[in-house]
């Protein structure tokens, strides 16, 4: 991701320049997580995707760039981020993406979605908070938040629809338990290693509404070489818009 500041916004790009992207100049900034989440979403043209906590829209923007014609709705509590996301969709010509202000825990779908995705706040709510309230809200979740988000997203899915969340490795058990409680099975776990020989810090937990297959531990992705460059496999996903797996 590249960026340049202008006023209260930072304009940059995603997917190696394929997507124009504005986000707040300060506070919480998008990382690799929404790009990886978009790459892992098994959407097809014409399908509908719901995102919880969509921020400035990075995940849905990357998904729309990879899957032309996909329809997406992002639910975000911060109205300023909703405005940024709408502007980002317009700047990229993604007319099938929409963003609404609201709490995903209170969301009720009028018709079912094919896929639901989220990069939820997963930092421990009991830890020390920083001075930037917007950044803390995006990073630090209240107890039970992941269960509430997964339950709401699962309720919006059609039978056999997929649900995907990207979380820290330590949060994987909580995410899997929330999915089981919401009727999401056929779990697929995708780990991400910072470098070869280093423990994975992130993972995508993906499941199917009503799925009954055994859990699959996917090959995952090594993100960086020893010198800090993206690996070829990571660059294909993060810069060229390739699907993950």
C-alpha cells in the first residue's frame, strides 16, 4: 500500500496501484489484513458479500477489483469512515458496493448474503489503551464482540454461504468457538507467517453455514523474505490481486 497525506485524509493505493484508496491520515490505518481477507473470499460475479466493521472499505474494494460484478455491503459504526468508503467506491467505479453506518450486532438482512467477512477488533479489551480513541475502537474489542459479530453475520448468510474472519493467532480458538455456536462448520484455517521459521501471527478462519466436513488446515502463506521483501506468493496476492488458495 502506498499513500500521501492531504488534509485529514491519506490518499494511496491498494493491490499495487489497481485500487485508489483514501483513509484517515491519523488514527487506525489499514494493514495487510483486509487485503488478505478479500483474497480468501470465494466470491463469484453477481454474488452478495456482507462485511462487518468495513472501515474505509479496503476489503470490499480489493474484492471488487478481483471479482468484477460482485455486490458488497459494508456496515461500519464510524460515520466518517462510511463517508470515506463511499468515496473510495465511487473513485474506483465500483457501483455495486455500498456502505452504511451501524452496528453489525444489530444488523438484520432483508435478503440472504452469499458470503460474510470481517477483520474484527481482536486486541484484548483489558490491555492498556492508547490516546487515539478511533484507533483503539478499531483494534480493541469488548468481551464477547467476536461471538456477537459472528452470530450476526451467520444469521445474514444463505445456507452453504461462507463466513471468514482474519484474527491474531491467539484469537483463533475464540473465533472457531463462535462459528460452532452460530452453526458455521467445515472450518478452513489459513495461517500467515511473517517469515520462514517464525510462528504465525495472523490467520483467517473460514467456515460454511451448515457445513459438516472435517476441519482443514490450509497451506497458508509466508509474507516476507529474510530481507523484508514480500515473497513471490505474497506479492501475487497483495500487489497483483490473486486469490488466496
